[in-house]
């Protein structure tokens, strides 16, 4: 399987997800991101599951919105079930909660937000 990264994100975090996708693609890492890669007329849920299946890795845009997004949780579940590497990228200072904690609670994540100065 060629290297291709699925970008999982909540709708509210679309701008950040697109920025991550653009950065990876500038490094010649192919990405799959909704809605860009969903064909017109396709069934949304099936297209997402096909996208996960086609990719070797997942970047999860982690925020409070992702913690509460059923589609994000379904995508992460599908990636986990298929043995895909999941790389959480926190865009806000939050921890995975609920179902996301189950899937990625032990994963090392990357922070993509300004550090607070104490």
C-alpha cells in the first residue's frame, strides 16, 4: 500500500485540518480529506470508510470538537480496526475523552498550538 494519510477532523476544525493537509502535501505526502476527496453523489459514510481503508496512516485533528464528533470517532474506530497508525495532532490544549480516549489514550500526540507561558 502506498503511503497516504487520512485526515480525520470535526467540521468545526476544518481550517486547521486543511492547513495540516496542505503542509503534508507540500512534503509530497498524499492525503485524503473530506469533503475534497468525496466524489459527487457518493454516500458520505461509505466514502469515509473507503478513505480510511485506502490510507496507511491517520492524522487525527484533536480538539474538543473531535472528542464529541460521532463521525470522527467512527473514523478512528475504522482506522484502529484496520491496524492503521493514528497520529493525534492537538490544535487546542485538550485530552482525548470518551471513545477517543479508548482508541488513542496511550498514543503520543503532537501539539500544534501556542504553548502557554507560566
